[in-house]
C-alpha cells in the first residue's frame, strides 16, 4: 500500500513538473551551465600546472643541493677531514632521497597535467556538440511554433467563413465588370455614326454660308440674302434625314 501511495505521489508531482517544463528554456540553461564549467575547469588545470611547476623548482633545488654537497665532500676529503666529509655524506644521502621522491611527484604531476588537458579537450568537443545540438533543436522549435501559428491562422480563416466571403466578393466584382462591359458594347452599337456625320456636315455647311455672307457684306455686295436662302435650303434638305436618324438613335437607347 505504501509503495502504491509513493508511486502515486511521484506520478502526480512528475506530471506537474512535466507540465511546467519548457524544453527551450531548459536547453538554454544547459548551454549556460556548459559554458560556466569552462572557467572552473581552467582553474583546476591551472592548479595542477602550478603544482607541477613547484615540483620542478623543488627538483632543481635538490639537484643543486646534491651537487653542492658532492663538492663539499670532495673538498673535505682533499683536506683530510673525514669527519666533515661523513657529515656531508649523510646530508647528501638525504638530499638524494628527497630528489628521487620529488622526481616521482613531478612525473605524476606532469601526467596529471597532460591528462587534464586531454579531459578539457574532450570536454570542449562534447560541449560544442551539445550546444550545437541544443541550438539546432531550439531553431527547430521556433520553426515548429511558427508553423503552428500559421496553421492556427489558416484554420481560423477557413472556419470564420472568410474564405467563402472572399471568393464571393471576387465573383461579384467579375460579374459587375462583365455587365458593364456588355452595356458599353450595346451603347456603342446604338450610336449612329452616319447621323452624327450628317449633323456635322450640315453644321459645317451652315458655318461656311455664314462666312460667305460676311465676306459679301464686307465687300458691299447684295448677295447676303441669296447666301442666307441657300444655307436655309441646305439645312431644310438635311433636316428629314437628321430627324429620322435621331429617332432611330432614341429608340435604340430606350431599348437598351
């Protein structure tokens, strides 16, 4: 019973945690943590390097001490001071032992430093790979979110009836355009070009007669009356044709 209760509690809290988790934010946090580990790793490597450098100085100091004691022993032997030479010999033995221990420590420190550099190199490769994968995943998440927003917009567009309204309005505009074009063609067909030309010719003849009368009047000739009569005759001759053409034009227009 207790196990079932614990399992139920874990599943409850696990579901809550899973619901509030944001994969994109978690990946961003992982990238920050990976980048933060680099300075700490550099500090550890610097500590190992500093230890190796101290051991190198210690080895050099013991080597100099061994050389110095060896020279002192030789000087004491030349001076036939065996007691002093024996004292230096004891110090030389301890110095050699310390030198050997320091060399072993230095070797281990150098191995540790080389190993730390290899670990850092492998860590940097793994870090770069994980960061690259995380950024690719975040870009994919952004593309997925954008596609989801576009899909929602398209669904709203179709569900809201805008698509049908859009097509209906375009069809109505095309219908109105076709209707107006047909009316224009009918209007052009109803216009009698011959009657318009006859009216234009009559007006032109009348204007010419008027000009002719002015010329005769200016010359002092009594042809003004004759010109007026001839112009009226021309107009009277053309009036029946003009009236008939106008009647046809009005009938066609009323028909349209």
